[in-house]
């Protein structure tokens, strides 16, 4: 009954969470005349940023920012500035003040990411929680993250984070909004996770991110370039709002409401187990999953949740998880479902009643030499024991032969006895017949 209930829930979630198409909309932010863009290379000076896998973030952000700067200069009617070009300390307030001093239309803060346990991967954009800046940030973030998805990176979403006072948590966004300037933080990828690290291994890849950033900015502002031969004047953006925050950007402070696993099928000899995993989060899209085979003691690295689209807030309500079970194991499986803010819900445990790929028990011997190996890896053989074994086997074969021959002799003897008995009976009957004939002849002669 429980399995049926789980299956019904899984189907309902799948229908409810079918992907939704984002409608194209007009650009929320209006600009007059030249578009003024400020690029802020994150960190600098004493603030080195994340340091992982032989990377130092302040150098990475500068490389990407300079490439972005050079690419944007190729567009018409654009002014582009960098908050700094030297490796210097600069406060967040100073960076926002610089953007204000040039009357910037937008500030883009360039960053690379890392996580405490080195388990997160993907790209994300942080935006303001204050309208209309939230709507501006979402329309740009949608363009940028669409490019990251096309590159093969996981999209973690366009998100907001609130501070203790209920305002924007990140200082560069908070200070820029206070100065009346839209701002976003671009987190390209996680340099400490192997799936993302492959995208930022060398200088050319970092420059490639900068050129991709510039293209997203150009689409956002509807720019055109005579030298590049592109025109984004009528380019439609994602549907957004200037009056309120876009729902999918709102911070989610609660874990998913449910996560269920139901047995599907298993091949105990091949060591494969299939489970149907279903989960639901009403506040944000599910982003990752991981699983444990030992009842929650250890978990696998995170994997992308199937069908996850953090830009629209949709995901697959259920999927089939195939696991490879180690030999001689009866697993206790638990699955974790993570949302876009890395909060998770653990599933009910699935406990296997059978062992997968059971190993045969080793053959024991009283003689240690039979269980050992010599220097060549060949098991030594005792010739005397082998002769005894052969003699024993021969003896067993001879006894069997004698038994068969004895049975045949017994059968032959029985046949001879039966034949002899029948022959004796025949002789007695013949003798009686002759005696009766003789008696009959004597009687006939007497009456004659």
C-alpha cells in the first residue's frame, strides 16, 4: 500500500512540475543616449579571494574583466569603465562610488566561486532584493546563465540573499543600489570542484568567460556592433517586473517539503538496483541529489537533479535512479534532495532484504601450504598428497566398478536360477505325463 501511495505522489509531482516556458518581454531598464557600463574585477590587493587548485581569484577576475572590457568596446554608443586595473585594495563602497561618479547604467562584479566542502558546482548570479533592481538583475542573469548552460555548466540560478537587517546581504549590491545603480555579482563557476574546474584551467578560458559576459550585456542593453556585425536592438528578454521581485529570485530558507524513494527493480547477480526518487519544494527548484548506500553514514558526490531549471523554478518531480551495489552487500539507501540554496531533505530508507552479488565462501584447508603462495604467485603442490588423492580417487572408481559388476553377476545368477528352476519343473511335468501314459496303457491292456 505504501508503494502505491509513493507512486501516486510521484506522478502528481511530475505533472505539477512540468517545465514552464519563460515568456519574452520588453527591456525593463531604459537608457538614454550612450550606455555606460562599469566592470568591477572582484577582490584585489590583500583581498585575494578564493584560493583553490592553484588559482587565485583576484587574478582570475582581472583577466576575465579585461577581456569583457575589450569586447564591449567593440559595440556602438557604449562607454566602458573598470573600477580598477591595478592589484589594489578597494572597498565595496568605493567601487559603487566610482560607478556613481561616471553615471553608470549598470555595475557588473566579476567573481569565481568555491564551497566549504568542495561539493558545489555551477554558475549563479546574485541580484538585489529591491525592485526595480531585482527585475533588471533577473533579465540580465537569465541571458548570462543561458550562455553558461550552453557551455555545459549547471545553472544555480538568479538569486537574492538578505542580511540581518532585511536588506541585501552582499555589499557591492547594497552600496550600488543605495547609489541608484543596478548591480549584480557574476559567479562563473566553482574552481574547487572537478566538473567546473575544467572550465577555468587556463588564461584563454578566463578570457572566454569575459567575452561571453560581454555578449550577455549586449543582449541585455540591446546593443549593436558594426565591427562584429550584430544587432540586438529588438532582442526580447525574459519576462520580469519592475514593481515586485521575480518569484524565482526570492531567497529560500526552508528545505524541500518531501523526498521519497520507492523500489523499482533489481538484478542481484549483476549488482544493479533501480529506485524511483520523488521530491517536492514549493519555494525553489531542486538542484542536486546525492545518495547513501550505508544508511546515511556516507553520501555520494552531488549530481544535478534531472530537469532542473532554476531560471523558471521547474524540475522533474521524479526520476529513476540506477545504482551499482558493491559485491556481498545488502544496501540501506537514503537519497538527499537539495534546492537552489543548498538545503536538503532526506528520503525514507530503502533496505534491501537480499545481498547483491554474493561472493562464494573461500575453501579452507588444514594444511597452510595449500592456502599460501610462493614468490611467483603460484600455489605450491604437495606431490605426496597429490598421489594419495589420486589413489583415493582411483579406489573410489574401482569400488564403483566392482559394485556394478557385482550387480550384473547377481542379475545373471538370478537368471540362471530361474532358468534352472523352470527346467526342473519342465522335467517333472514331462515325467508325470509319461507315467500317466503308462498307467493309461496298462489299464487299456487289461480291458482288451
